[in-house]
């Protein structure tokens, strides 16, 4: 055994990494090109590649498929249709209807009909073009408003109610009614969907780019008719997910696994970008309508609002998405009396799916539009209307959850001051008063976002922590790394909990055989849940170490401390590695699982009442724009953000999430326009015609700050979730664009400008304002 | 064929003519640091640097739409080649220090784009480039995670570390430089030729009647990467130096068909024109480093940006056949119908000719697109006008995106010619466009918007040419907030 040398230097800086701006765990590998993504994994000999043949009709009966030419094409090794699936052909995440390969009916353009495995991706893609498919076309439903009128719903409609909205509307001094079609959004994760399946002696090993490896495991096992323990799914990292890799990766993994079992060869299925943009679900487009009642000072008395999600052809995750749209219709405002109804409309489109914000943005943007409209009506500054309506502690949401913190009022006041809102409002007004085609707009918008899965049982997490005999630590958990910094944040938590420096802690790939039955990494809750589970595992090990140290060194357990890479036991100071090998020799278990379930939450779906959220994350943004009203072209000239992440575990990572979420949300509301033609074919099918923001779209003045206040709830070191809430901050950009157009009618009203505000839509809004 | 990868000679055997550089790197060499995000030139994840063998001024390109044969004898630098002795390059270190990566998938592409800018800045004395130069350089790189702020910051910081050049040692040619360029570089069932002279080009086209020309490949390679087309015979004209020059000839500015956009930018012969401002928004730096003026014309697209410009300049296009016979067409006569041009099998475009005096007339070029940077035009408007005492002496108005082919607005021109350029005359000319064009609605814009924009841009151009430019935010680029 090594001699125990007390090398502790009390003057050395503390090693506790919590709260420090450490780089993403793989940053050095990212920049060197050595971070391995699924498609970067070395090819096994004889590896096969998959392509699928898809429906060219939005709705049709499939009368027959002639696949002989496909089978005979160069390089083709295997071809499968639905009947070749040994287990279940249904790969739905929650409800049913999502088929791995279509049966006798197709429900959207791009729906997979058959799949090919060939010796190269190109050979597989060329082969599928040779199929002859015979269809009997049926009438497709392509408009969400038609589904709404026909009550063509995938799932039951749900309502939440607060007070007596009908009576309050009737009594309100003023009312406004309106409707808004809210655009969807393509995820455009830079790494397209991909899976690699390697057959083994019991089943299959899958490498997937997935936010939900446990679901991939379950669905692949069901497709193959194997028990779950015969399928292992590993996810080291994704090249972006944003919700688009929550349910969508299963189809790729299942097909790759199916071919792997059939051929005994490893199988890679990577979707080219053009296929990904057609075949995978997007953010739900919504169609919303409302009547809001308010008094002369703009204070809301009642809201009646319908939100109708365009879910596409199956339920997928739409139940929760429409719920979240409905229960974020209040955004940051106390509605007093409200009736909010959420509809899950069926259309013959690809099934729309999770996307950062999970429906909430589509609800909130409508609410923020009518906040501006109330301001015009009562002749107040829109910020004053917003401030008059902000939630205060004790207020109740339409779904019965009481507001406990008073963050919103303080945060908005702080941003109003720090971004110099009033002086800039005056400057914008003065600029616009000069007339001319260039107009400026300004808007400050708050955001409140509920944290927790609204499906209560998903709010659980597991972790696994090992300490090896050299004192190095391995942590894995059910959460996946998609760039959001989960791995480094959890490593920071583990380092603090064990009192070691961050270098000792290695985050391991997420794998279903290390932590089973994990929830998806979604709902912004990755760090909250997995951080707590890892903390629980550390605490268990720590307890054993403390008890061993007390006994070994003959001191009280209270006199044992693990910190700064050392163990302090009474008078003894032992370097962590030396202490660990000592513990090992004394047969102390150095490994533990950990578990977490989010406390306090409950929700009754039938009554629409409960406490669905553990807490709220809050933020606000002020954006300024300039618009050329003769063409609709615009630029965002300044953005100031103040955002509430509680006590930040890693400010650099949190600021990165806020900035990235802001720009992504700005794209959704401005240049990113999904479009389908009259046959239901998506025409925004390539980055050449679907435009996400570039660096030049981000203003030089882009000031993002963290609101300094720890989470009042007992979350991991009192931090708050950060993934989704910032996506809604750029609603301020959209409002500012509308504000600029409204200057053309002296702010008498706001023209209609359904998002996304492409230059064309801004132009039409400006025309409407000019007509007066 | 062969090329230098990160300083080492690569002999490529068993490749086919349709192979892209990206696939070769990833699938054949296992160099997987370079990523594929779209395979269409739009995202920049596949960015690498290339340079001639004896050159140290690298250019960023999209390796996904770069045919392998086109890097014959040249240097290619990928992200794997930046580290030295296990130490990150300053560009890489700056990206780490600024938290410039989240998911990391776009990161190698950004690193390579910034490395190109780094090297150019070093060559100019090592000054930190301005914010605009940085956003220009990464306009062809998409990041969905970071929101770009930290990446721009990395660009602003990268020269503050101990400076270290890339491509320090020009690679020495060890391969066979004297190949017979009438023979295919890559042979077999699919053939890739790379002639070095126009006469050899004609000789090849004479014996390969099914040949497809490729210049920068920024249009053509998408047929391969998006539709999985396999060309039997590809003839790469990018090594023909005489096609890639810009010069004066008999009162004309002659621009060789193989001239790439980046050669046009800042060129002294075109310095008096507003071309640079337009080119800054044509594709991305990676596309401008490859795309040629000849390819833009020959591709026949109604939404290409150069044809309206060339029409406003009154330019001719020169077509040469396999016999060496030359024909010159005014650019507006080169287009026959949707994606149909005067080019016959075996023809190639040799050059465009811009009358010197017309190139010096006042011009305005306006491009309208959904996104400001790296987007295809919804409407492209080019106007040239000379005034004499307030009267219109000469005017040429041309549009892209308004018809099946790029077209001049003859009726509007007729109305303006000889007229005194009052607001009413301008309005009438703009209104006449409604009768002259029947544009389509598509994914980029509706027909009604296109019509309104044709008028709005013409109004903006005519007023600017008459009165001088109004303070126009979109031409000034950077704007400040209130
Ligand atoms: C991401 C991206 C962005 C783009 N943005 C724009 C844009 O903003 N504006 C715009 O106008 N274009 C844009 N393009 C299109 C393209 O870059 C241009 O059209 C470019 O000029 C094509 O030139 P090339 O040399 O790459 O042509 P290639 O792809 O090599 O060839 C195109 C076609 O022309 C033929 N050809 C090439 N040279 C000759 C010749 N000398 N004689 C006869 N035939 C020839 C080829 O056979 C082929 O059919 C973009 C492309 C990409 C990928
Ligand atoms: S992979 Fe997107 S530009 Fe090459
Ligand atoms: S870091 Fe994920 S796309 Fe840029």
C-alpha cells in the first residue's frame, strides 16, 4: 500500500466546481473533430445501409407494390415490408398509430412503405426509386381549421377553467376577439437522424442519436419480438435534438435492428437531410382564437381561448403538447377568469412532435399578440399593460396552481431599467414620427414556463456512480447529451458531492444497461432530475466513506469531511485517491445507484386542475428592430435579456442555452417558414428554401444576463431548468416587428401578422397599417 | 488521382468519377472530423480549406459538393490537420474558451471557416478582423445550438493567442505533374476529365458526346448528392486557366466563364459598380470560392443572381462549340425557356463581355430574400440608368424570380426612355410591371408579393439613381439601435 502523505495545501484554491463556467465536457474534442457521433463510428465489415420507399400521396389506399426491381438493384441485400416485421409494427411512443412501415393505407406524403438494406447509402437510395406503387387516392385533410370544424380529433379535447369567464367577459368594459395561425418549425439539428445496429448473440446493440434511449430499446424489442433485456441502446452524444429526437429516432433504430437480425450484419441508417425534412415530425402549427375582456387600464378580467394543434396524422406526443399550449396561454399574466380549451386536430401530414417549448410557445405568442392589442385599445404603452397584469404571489393559474414566487415583477422591473426601455421608447417614437419607409419597433416581453413533465410518472430519474481505485469517478445517468451541457453540469454536481476536482469525474455514455427505464431527456428537466439522481448516488457512497473514515481513523462521523480532493478525518488529511484505495482494501462498496422523483406535483387531466409544475422558470427580453416597410425587410438591432435560472450551476452553459434558445425561437418567428402545397407535399424541404438564422441575423448588442436569485424549491443546489424557456424570449422580436408596422397607423391598431414574420408577411402587415 | 491531405500525399485508387471529397474523407480515409449536415452546400458542417500545392492562402469550401477529382494536385486541410504536437490551434482554443460549441456537430466547419479567415488575417499583418468580416466568413455555417454570439467572439479572440499559421510548408509536388490531360483523371465506366486548355477541352467534348461540364460544381454536384444521379462522363473545366481570367478587350470587360465569385469581388475593373454588395449575399464564402459566372448562366435557373446583373450591364455571352466556332448572344437572348439555354451538346461558355461604357453607368442591384445572408432571391432586380438633365437617356431593367427565365422589363424601359424622371413617371413605370410579369407563387414568395416587390425595388432603384441613396439600412449593413 502507498504511504499516506498529507499533501494538502490549505492555500490552494477550493476545487468545488459548482457555479463555475466550465466548458462543455467535450469542447476540446468538438473543436478537434474527435468527438464521435453515431455516423462517425467505424464501419463493421459488410455493413449495410438503409433507405425507405415512401408514399407520394397524402392520403391513399395502397393497392400494390412492385418491388422486384428494387430487390434486383445493384447492392441490395434485403427488402422488407410491414408483413416482414416479426413483432409489433406499431412504434408509437404513447398512444398507437405510428407504424414502422405502412399497411394498406398511407396518411401523409413521405410515410415509409418499405425499406431496403444495401451495401451503400447511395445504392439503397437508388434502389428505392425503382419501386412501382399503385395507389387509390383518398381525400386528404390538410387544413387544421377543417379538422376543427369537422371535429376530426386524434384525442379527447380538454378544458381548464378559472372563475366565471362568461360572466366576466359580459361585464368587462372592453373586449377583443381574434385568431392567429401559428407556424410550425423544422428542428434542423445539424446531425440528422441516425442509428447503427450491431447484432449480438442474444439480440442487438443499438447506437442511436436519441433523447430517449429507453424508448428506442422498448420499441426495438417489440418490433423484434424480444424481451427488453436483449436490446441495449447507447447514446454518447447527439448533434442537437431540440425535441426532434424524442420520439422520431425509434423508426431508424427499429429498421436498422430489424435488418441486423435478418442479415446478421451491422446496419447503419442515416437519413439524408432532404429525407429528414420530409419524413420526420416538426413543431406543431397551431390555430388559436380568443376573446379577452379587460378594463380601461388594460387589466384583464377574463379570457376565453381555444388552441388547436395541427397534430398531423397520429397522436405521437401531441396530448402533452396541446396541454402545454393551453396551460401556457396565461404566459406571465393573471387572467382572473379563464376558459382554455385544447384541441388535437388530425391532418394528413407527418405527425408533428416535440420541439423545445413543447407547445407553450404557440400558446404564448397568441397571448402576447393580444397584450399588444389591449395596449392599442386603451392607449397605453404595451409594457405598462403587461406589467399591470403580471402574476403576483397568491394568484392562481387557470389550471389551479398557485403562484408562489414573486420573480416576474422584480425581473421585469430590473430589465426595464437596465435596458433603458423608456428612453428608447421615446427615441423610437421620435424616429418614426419623421415618417419615411424605415420604421423602428420596440418590445419587452416576459416569459413564465412551468417545469416538470405534465405526464407525472415521467418525473423520475436514475443514476449510477462508480469510484475506481485510483480515485477517478465515473457517472452515468438516464439523461442524454445533445449539446445542452447536461454531462458537465451533472459532473459538477458529482464533484461537489464527493469533494473532488472536476478532472476526476468522467461522464459516461448514456446506456440502457447502466440506468434502466429512463425518461426522455426533455421538458428542460434533464439537470434537475439526473443531477438529483446522481447526487443521491454520491450521497450513498459518501455515507459509506464517512462511516469508514470515522471508524478507520477513530473520529466522529461529524469530524469527517470530503472536500478539495482530500478526506479530512479528525487530525488526518488524506488525498482522495489514497483514501479510496484504502477504502477498497477495507472492502467498502465504491459504487451506487441513485434515484429521484420530483416532489409536490400532481395533475388531474379530467378536471384540468392540479399542480403540474414543480416551479416556474422566468425571463424577459427587450428587442428592437428596424423595418423597411416598402419591402418588409428588417433587422434586429438590439436585444437585452434577463433570465431566471435560479442559482446557476454553470453560468456559461446557462447563458449558452439562453442565447441559443433565443436565436432558435427568433428563427421560428421570423425566417423559418414551413410550407406545403395543395397535395400535402412539403415544399420547404431543404436548407436551400427553409432558412434558419445565421450569425448576421444576431445583433451585435445581444446582452444576456442571469437574474440572481436561487430557486425557492429544493432543486439541485437551487438551480433552475433552462433548456426550453428562453425559446419564447424572442416573441419580443415578433412584437417589435408588429410595433414598427403599427407606427404606420399612428399606433391606432396592430395589423395582423401571423408568425413567422417573413419579410413578405411584414410587408403585408405594413400595407394593412398603411390602409388604416 | 492524388492530392495532399493535411500535408501528406494521398493516392486515390478505385474511386469513381462521382465521388465527393466529403465521402472520400469520411468513408475511405476514416477522417470523420468533417461532418455532413446537408450535402447541399447550405450548412457548412463539411467545410475544409483548399489551396494550390504551392500556395499558403487557403480557401474554405463545402467538401460535400466538391467532386474529388477537382482537388487533383491540390492541398486539402481538414480539422484533423490543425492541431500541432497535440496542441489545439488558436482558432480551436478560442472556440473552447468562448464556449463556441454546444452539440459540437457544426463546430469543425466553423473552425475551418475561421481558420481560413485567421490565415488571411495573418497574411495581412495579424490584425483581428472586424465583426463584419467574421459574420461574412461564417454566413455559410449554420449552428442550431449556440446563437452564434460565442462563435463570433472566438473570431474576435483567435488572433490574440500566440500566432501560428496553417499551411506553413507548401507541399512539394511528388506526384506526376505531366499527366496527359486529354485522358481521364479517373477512368472506368464513369470518367472524370480535367483538361488544362481550351483546345483539350474541345478535343474531349468531341470524343465524349455525353459529357457533362462541371466548373465549381455548386449546382451540378447537388444532382449527385441530393438525387443520387451518376454521371457517366464529367469534364471539369476548373483547371483551364485561360477560362478563369478577367481583363479588358476591345472596349469590353471580358470575364472568363470559369471566373469564381471571389475573384470578382473587389476586382478593380468592376470597382465602380455595386457588384460587391450583391456578391456578399450570393451564396456563402464557401460557395463564392467555387461557384463560377459561367455555371450560373449555363445552369439556366430563373432565380440565378448574375443574369439580371449582366443584362443591366448589356453583356454578351460567348458560346464555343467543339469545332471552335464562337457565337455571341446578348444575355437576354441566351435564355430560351424554363431551364433552357442556347447551349447545345458539346458547347461551352467561354466568357461574358460587358461593354466598358455600360459598366460605368450608374447601377443599382437589389436582392430580396427571406433571409439576408446566403439565401436564394425571391426577387432580384438590376437597374442601370443614365440621366441627362433629369431626362432618361438610357435605362436597362432586369429581373430574376419574375418569370420562367431571367428577363428584362422592356415595357417599363420604354416608358422611361426619354422621359423626365418625375415621381409620377417612376410610379407609372412601376405600375407597368403588373402587365409585364406573371410570376409564380412558390416556397420563397407569393406571386402578388413578387409583383409588389418588383415595383418597390424598381422605385427604390430609380429614386436612388435620380436623387442619390436615401439612408437605407439594408445597404449600410450594420445599423445601430435607437
Ligand atoms: C448553398 C448555395 C447557395 C447558393 N446561392 C446562390 C445565390 O445566392 N445566387 C445564385 O445565383 N446562385 C446561388 N447558388 C447556385 C450556384 O452557386 C451558382 O449558380 C454558381 O454560379 C454555379 O456555378 P458553378 O461553377 O458551381 O456551376 P456548376 O455546378 O459547375 O455547373 C452548373 C451547370 O452549368 C454547366 N456549366 C458550368 N460551366 C459551364 C460552362 N463554362 N459552359 C457551359 N456549361 C457550363 C454545368 O454543366 C452545369 O449544368 C447557390 C448554390 C449553393 C450550393
Ligand atoms: S454538409 Fe452542409 S454544406 Fe456540406
Ligand atoms: S453547436 Fe450544435 S449546431 Fe452548433
